[in-house]
C-alpha cells in the first residue's frame, strides 16, 4: 500500500490506520449495544419480562460491550492486557488491605454515631460493660465520648482515679449496665 501513497504520507500511515481502527471499534461497540438493547426490549415485551430485569440486562450488556471496546482500543494503542490485569489486581489487593486496615477505625466511628443517636448512655452516667451475665467488667463514669473511644473514669477501692478508653464498637458487642447521672 505504501507504493500508492506519496512519500510525505508514509510517516502518517500508522497513526491514521490506528485512528481509523479505533473509530471502527467504537462505532461497532455502539452498533452492537444498540442492537442488543433493541433485542432485549423486544424479547422483554414478547415474553412479559419485568421491566427491572430488562433494564438490568441492558445495563449489564452495555457495561460488558464498552469494557471490551476499551480493552480493544487500548490494545490498538499498544497497551498489553497482561499489564492492565496486573495493574488492576495490584490496585484491588492494595484496596482490600487498606479496607481491612481501616475496618476497626471505621467500625468505631460508625458505633460512635450510633451512640450519639441512640444514646444508650450520656456524659456523667456511670456505666459498666459486662463480660458475661455474672462477671463484673469495665466500670466508670463517662467523661468523654469521641469518634473512636468513650473515656471512663473509674475510682479504685483505694480512692485512686484511673481513666479507661474503651473502643466504641465494644459497647455493641457486650451488655452495658447504666446508672443515669449517678456515681455507681
């Protein structure tokens, strides 16, 4: 084909060919998506499928078609599918590790919002977290509630005051005994 083109057009042949291929891929994806949407609509009307099901099938087919088109376009641009898969799995692994690392913090933040809205106890209430029904647990006066911890001030038998910081999620894992506004 190079013999039919002038010499000045030879350096532009590859980019133009790649551009035409990309346009054809995108037009083909659009046509396939339109055809499938029409086909799903006709099958749904003929067989009385619920509109939600037809909508979900149309949405899923669109995502699959456009994802395939993006992969084909990236392949035409020289990006390897192996590189893309490696990058995707690497990012997914890092995201999963970050999620699990932040899970306890996110759990405590969510539990603090539940404490603020349900109000199982308030500032200056005396509370006790029970280990089980018959064993005593952590006990003290609530002196602070923040996003991660609830701070309890406990008075020991010898009169010494100590401060306990209890993770907020613990209040939803154990039974809590509460004396409103009184030192227990």
